C-alpha cells in the first residue's frame, strides 16, 4: 500500500529531474558555442552589430630631455648628450601640430590673456627725443680786430654780455702810422694842386690816384667816409683811430686790454647776433633713420617749463661719436626776444611720419623746393636761396615722400609688443586662419627700425595676417616646456643673421630708476647661482625675492617711449617668472624659462643703463639648447653656467660688460 501511495511522487520527481537535465544540456551548449565563437570567429559574414569590441591599444608615451628638447625616445632612460633622466612629453593635443605651432583651447587662450592685431600698411609716427645745448650761430658772429699797429687808448665795451648796436664806437687806438698816412695824403693833395691847368690829363689822373690810394688805406684802418672828408677839409689828422661796431649784437668775448700794444689783426672783441641761435643735439644712431634735413623740431628748456620753441634741422654731422654712439644734429632756432641763451640745456622732439626705405612724410615739405644751406627758405618752385643764392632742391632729394604717396610708400608695420627680440633674431607668433582651435605659428621676421609703438617689417609678414601682441612670451615658454623649438632654438636652415633684429634703442632714465634696476639684478643673481649649483629648490625660493625686486622698479620715473618700452620688458619678465614658478623644483624646466628671463633683463639693462660701481657681465654659452646658445648675467668674470651646472660649469665666456655710463652720456 505504501509503495502504491509513493508512485505519483516518484513520477513527479522524475519529470523534474528530466527538465533540469535538459536545461543543463542547453546551458552547456550555449557556453560551448560562445567558446567556439571566440576561438574561431564568426562563421557568417553578417556578424551581430552588438558584438563586444576589442580594446584600443594604448598610445605610446614619448620621452625627452629638459636640457636637449630635440631628444625624443619611446621610453624612459638617460639623455645621450648630458646624461640627465628623460621626462615624459606632455603634448596636450599638440601631436599633429607643426614643430613651431602651438594649439590651445578658447578657454586656455583667455586664461593666457592672448591678444592679437592685424598686420597693416600705414604711415606711423616716429618720435625722436634728444638733448643738447644752445650755442651761437657761427654765421652771425662779428669780430673787431686792430687794423693797424698801435696802442689801445680806450675800450668802450668794458665787459662781455653788453649789447651794442651797429656803428657804435668800440675802441680808440693810438697809431703812429696814422701820422704817416696824414703826410702822404697832404703831399698827394699838394701835388694835385700844383698840376697846371693845361697840363696833360695823365698827370692829373696820377695825382688823384695817389690821393685815392691813401683814402683806401684809411678806410682799411676803420675810418669812415665822414672822418676822412672832415680831415681833408680841416687839414688836421689826429693820431688816434676809432673803431666802430660792424654789427648789432652781444659782446661774447673781450680780448684786448687798455694800454696794450697790438699788431694788425689782433682780436679785440667778438660780437654775436643772438636773434637766431644754434641748438646742438645728440641723436642716438638707432634714431638716425627718422632724422632729415629741414624737419621741424620742438624745443623745451629748463628755464621756461611748459613753453615750446621751434626750429629746423640745418645740419647732420656725417660721422658718429664712437664714445657716446651719437650723432650731432644742428637746429636753427629763431630767438627774437633773446630768451634762448647760449649754454642753456634743452630737450628736443622730432616727429616724423615714417615711410619706406628710410624716408619720411612731411605734408609741409611734400612737393616743395628747399635751400640746401638754409632750411628756413622753402618755396613752391625752383629758384635761388634768398640768403646764399644757391639753387633750391626738391624736398624728395632730401629724403621726403612726394605729395602723391603710393601704397608701396606705406610700410608694413606691427605693434611693438608683437615681436620677441634677442640679439640675433626676431620672432612673432602668427594666428593660423581657418583652424578649428586657436592655433599660433612661430615665424622669423626681419624688422626695420622702431617708430614709437610700431616696428617696420622688412620681410616675413604679409599685410592682413594676424600677429600676437600680448601673451606671445607665454606661448614661447609653453613651446619650450613641450620640447618644441622656440625663439631660443632657431631652425638650422632658417636662422636669420645678426643683423635681422635691431639693437634696442637707448632710453633716457633717471639715476633712481637705474638704481632700482641694479636691485633687480642683485635678486637675479641668487637664481643664477642656484641653477649653476644644480639646486632647483633654491632657484624656486629665489623667485619671490626677484618678483619683489621687480615690483620696486618704479615705471613712473620715466616717461614717453621709455615708459612704453619698460612696461613691455616688465611684462616679459613677469611671464618668465611665472614659467619658473610653474616649473616647481624641476630644474630642467627652470633652466628653460631662465634663458628668456636673462634675455629680457639684458635688453632692459642695455636700453636704460644701470647705476652703481660694479660691472654686470653678460656671459654666453654656445652649447646651450642644442648649440643654439644662450646668455645670462654674472656678478664677476668667473664663468658659472646656469644651463648645465656641474656637468659643464665653465662652458661659456664673458662677451661684454654693462657699466654705469650715465656720466659719459649726461650732457655736460
């Protein structure tokens, strides 16, 4: 009975086991199928689209040397040139960019504060500032000399500075020769009186000729026609000659003394006509392209602050003073009221609308004719100078653009903040048009002279291109960190010559400003020593002091172009300091940023000068940055290389020294 009751239960258990076995077989089949598919791949050409994809291979990391960015290896190791550990290259999406191209994002561009400007053709104004002194007009000097031997009885102008008028008596001179001339004249008149009325005419003419010869002698001795006529009527000649002023003016030199004996030609007085004066100015050689004969000059003096006088350039010396690197420029200035006094210290400004090939645009001279000796004589057509009679010449022959200026007369210019300039090269960063992301390409250019806020471009840029005017130093530093060529590593086949970039123009600055630059250099020395000692930690610690010293340099102590120049230098120094700070204790990146810092500081010192007795030595290493070379500053002449440290500590040489030359350049 029990077995019959358990039969249904046994049948249900059997069916359950049968289902479980079938499910197990099905699962095993599916697993086996997937396993087989993984081994031999899909057998049907139309594989399911949801099949799992294989993982993408990881991109290989590239390693480089912080001192030799041209070294590229697929893995870590040591630099084959200097033995330093290689570091990974942080590309940041730069893989497909060119070797001198920087790609960034819009947000990063905004953070870098990058600003741009368009390359254009235009006349720009160059402002040349000069200093100098007022001197006499040498063409307006008069001299009083003894016309016959004798003794000075009296000198009426007792001191220098007295104003005299033409015809005033100046000297009474006792002359024994006057008595001899008196006897000659009397005998000649007596001879004429004894000629008979019917005598041949030749006898009368001979007697009259003797009388005229004596009269001419008296005229040469300074006697006037009235004096000679009066003496002839009275028959009395004194033994004294009175010498009169030949012109109106100011006595600037009194050479004779009462009672002294003189010979013919002995100087007694020098008289200067101060209605026109000469202003002798010193122009730096870098400013010579903008200075031309006939230009108008604005003159200011210490004596009359806020008042401006005017003159014209009348002469430019054909040689350069090698000690001061300046050229003398002479300006003729009207001085009707006599307030411009010889010896006064003056400042002058020349403003020129710059054209191509060293010419200027002056609307007041375009198409005019000008005297080559007297620039104040300007006429609408050809003719002769009213003063000297020389033929007038066209203003275009003196370096001026014609009245009908063409497009090619307008130079290609870029803002002065656009180029990064070293002693050898000038580099600009050009925005690449049509790129999906902000892209900037480094390009070598050949610059012409600077005209205030602009540089003239000789070659390398075309009208309409976009150049970076702010943030270019940050782009260059970023390229160095990415181990790409920058302004410090020129391409072997495209490096311009030494003349590609102009030397910085010297700027006037107060001694206080130069003293603050000295403090900046002293703080710089600490970073230089740390890098030379291979101490990246000490180099990083020196940056705050260097930044504080930069903050102590007061740009308000200078003005005009000098102020503009310094602000550009300050911005470049701050950018370099940010790059060194961003490098942390990585000495390779610190050295890469130290090079542009040194370049900018050297330019500032050579441009503004430096106060103090100690010389600052500019040192050059030709091996730095894969033989591109780099400079730095030292406090002494013992070479300690900050770019190589102990591995090549003495690599380099002092190329020049910067000293306090304010005494030499200050006008005496």
